[in-house]
C-alpha cells in the first residue's frame, strides 16, 4: 500500500470512529436515530434523527487537530446545497412531515474520547 493509500485508509477509519461516537452521543442526549450514512444515488446524509418532534440532519466532521482550520469550516456553501438536496430526497422518499433542523457535530482528536462539539441549527437551507 502506498503512503497516500495508507493515509486515506487512516482518514476513513478516523471518520468512521467519529460517526460512531456521534451516534453514541446523540442517543445519550435522547435522539432517535433513523439512518446512518443514508444514500440514494449520489445523495448522502451522515446521520438522520428525530429529536423533540423535529427531523434533525447531522453532518459529522472528524479531524485529528485544528491545524488547518476547524472541522465545521469544511461545511461550505456547496456542501450545504448537497445536504439540503439530499434531505429533500429523504423527506420525499419517507413522506416525512416534520420541521427540519440541520446540525453539525465535530470530533477532534485521534481516538475516542474525541473532543465533541454539537452545533445545533448550524445552517439553514439556502434559497436558490
């Protein structure tokens, strides 16, 4: 395995651990997890949950450190449009009639326990 492939494998493993930890955190806070890594074609949502009669779509960002910026900074306008479009597909597929909230959970560190930050209402759907 090349160094680049090895780094990518470690990156993917870290992301998977971060998502697993995010699910544990959310369950502990009383969220009901509907889906993890939901996919429909090229559309994907990290975590979909229900909390307080609201559909909550959670984007999880895991980073080893903040040397190159905060993890939530990776959720830019293009990523937000993809998440909102994927959420629209999700709502249509499952005929959900609930208010929707978009959160980001960041995990910083190299292993559990991560430093967790839960940003509720991290963004609103853009109008386009």
